[in-house]
C-alpha cells in the first residue's frame, strides 16, 4: 500500500461524488488502516482477489463510501446496520469508519473472516461494532431477527436469493440496500415476487460509477412494509434451488 499521504491524495482523487465529510483526517486514517490490514492479513489467508493498491482504493473503499452516502438519505431509525456476508469487511468496515453515529454488525459464515473483521474494527477505533460468525439463515432465527434499521450486502448472491437471506433481519420500516453490478435491473425483475413475499416494496435503483472504472454500479433499495413470515428464511438449498 502507499504511504498515508499518497493514499489520502489518491482517495480524494477517486472520490468524485462522495461527501467531503467522509474524507476528514480521522476517516482517511481509518480507511488507510483498513487497507493496510487487508494487505497484511491477505498474506496469511485468502481475503480478497483485489491486491493492486489503486484497485483496493477504488473497488473496495470508494465503492463502500457510495453506499455510506446513500444510507444517510433514508430514515435512520435507531441507526442499527447489519452487513450480511461481509467477507473481508466490505462494506461493513469502510461504512463504520465514516458513519460514526450508526452501529454496525458484520455477519459472515466464516469464523476466520469474522475474527479478522472484529480485529480490524478494533484497530481502526470504531466502538459500536459487532461481528457475528453464523450463516444468515441461522442468525435470522435468533434475536437478530427484525432487529435492524438497515441491512446491506455486496457480492453475496443474486437478489432473488439475497432477499431471503437479508429481509428477515429488517425491522418494519427499515431498508434493504444491496450493492450490485451491471445485472442489477435484471436481478430486480427476477426478485420481484421474493421481495413482496418477504414483506418489502421496491424504492429505487441508484446508479453510480467509480472514478475511471468502466463498470456500472447500482444500489438497489427496498423498504420493509410488513413483518416477514416465520417460515422464512428456508434452508440454503431450498432458497438457492427455488427462489421465492
Ligand atoms: N461482501 C464482501 C465483499 O463484497 O467483498 C464479501 C463477498 S464474498 C464473495 C461472499 C461472502 O458471503 C463470503 O465471505 C461468504 O462466507 C459469505 N456468505 C455467503 N453465504 C452466506 C450465508 N448464507 N450466510 C452468511 N454468510 C454468507
């Protein structure tokens, strides 16, 4: 990774469209530490396929800052965010790094990744941060059910499957925001009946692009309008073989 001054300059250069307040000295320092940890621990176990420092800044950090800025546009409620399938901490860590007045829970089925995320949250100095090692289908049957104001996910599953993994965690009135690539609109159509059965209504798709990258990116946003029936989520093989 670059030294912190070069990192800061590049981050600012790649952050067109990102609110300036997310690029304060403290936020930049936290985001830098996330990148350093990622680089360091990736030598020990498989955390990310993206290793080029410029790409890490654009595809991991700036991508997640777009999500953070969108989160602020919706009712905050009690400010409890859950990130499903957080992997190496994306989007949970960068979002927590810049949104101080929200609490963040990262969920992943891999305990190693969850330990990594928790340790990194301590290193960057965010306090209202929890990390849970569990499959989403199991965690959604605990007291985490219908307990969050915002549920996020990136690169976990197609929307028709992801909806059943994520929506049970949302309080009625909360928002499900997934980060999607070029197939977003097609996935939204495919997931229409699933999101309805799970108690959500479609709000909007927010398109964005990250500095100089050709890929189109989208935030897909749903609002929960009624409680999810207790039969959901089903077990993973049913969810993936027969999306709702
Ligand atoms: N969100 C991260 C990102 O964008 O860099 C990680 C994406 S990675 C491709 C998908 C992650 O989702 C993996 O870490 C995997 O362990 C986790 N995952 C997949 N299915 C899951 C489930 N049913 N419950 C919890 N975690 C799951």
